[in-house]
């Protein structure tokens, strides 16, 4: 299996999983899990299988502060919101996984993974590979670990992200998935330029993001990027659109690839 040579690198990632937390910040209206770099760009701020993560009242995730500056300070409540049945239905996880058509030995990065709504289905699809589930909030990763144990899923590695780096393996990721997270990343052009170094040859970037404008679900209009901004940023960061799916009523679902030097 192709993932054996990278086990040492994955083990090294685990050493970054600290539990230090900054001061509490106000929640974001959409209650989504984020991996947000530090410097700001522009004026705008920034998973459904039958297995839906849940947070018991006394789970490790229920703490009183949140390292994610856009999340509810009560991480347990935040996890429960992320895993709510209504949100699970909106995300149409099974259709996302099916459309991405992962190889059985794929190496996947879930950027802003939260409690694993997509990470666990990705791991089941890539059952001979593995998933690096990256999030800035340790409590989200605690909830993910509990779900992994309950589901007996052993090919997901929780990774504590830095604010400007998800800590994925260099040049090994077949897919990086960004679900309901893109609009909370700051300095996005620089962030996604750096992310190119994590993608394997032929690696893909998948974006699932709420559509711009007023919608009956999701974040308020002023907490989303205006139409065309995401596309322009990704083009500037060196990506080309591969596919756009129409599976979601309230989300854009796109796949991008890195533009090669001979295409410039």
C-alpha cells in the first residue's frame, strides 16, 4: 500500500496536537468549524451518511473556550450544531463522496474537519489510504476521536492545525477538501498558494461553500464572499476549475487543480 512510506511523517504530525487555547472569541453566525490563517485579505471574512457525529453533554469537546475565533465559545454546543440533522441533510455527504470518486488508497486532507462529518465517510471510501482531519480547535478533534472510536474507523489521523497551516503532508495529498470553511480563511490567495506544496501530482482541491447572496440556511449574506470572489482568488493562487456539481441547493461544490508551469 502506498501509504506505508508516509507513516513516519503522519506520526510526526501527531506531535503538533497540543491543547493550548487562546482567549474566547464571539461565535460566527453560521457556526461552522474553521481553519483560519492570521493575516486578512479583502473586506469579507471567511459534512450525509447515516453516521452523524454527536456530542454527549459530558464529552471531551464540551469546554468553555474555543480556539476557533469564529466559533461558539462552548465547543460542545458548537459540535452539536455542526452535527445537527438539518446541517447533515444540507451537506449531502454521500453525494459529495460519490462525486469525488476517491481511489481506495487515496490520501485525503479534510481542512476544517470539525467532528468528522466528512472525514469518516472519506476514510470509508479510501479504506486502503487515510485521512488527515485538520482543525484549529482541540475540542473538535476530541469529538472526532470519540466518533472514530465509536465507528471503529482507524485510518483517520486528527491533526491540530495552525492558524496559517493545516499541517498536511508535503506532495502526498490526493485530495484536499474544504467544507464550509473557505470564506473564513484570511489571506486566502497566499494560503492556497502554500497549499499547492501539499498536493500530490494530479492532486485535487475540492470546495464546498455556501452560495453567495441571501439564503434560507447558512450564514448571513454579509458573512459570505460576494459572487465571483472565490473563483478569482483561486485563479490568482494558481488553480484551474476542473468540475462544478449542481447537487446542492444552497452550496457551490467545485473541484480545482493546480495550473502547471507549461500552461501559464
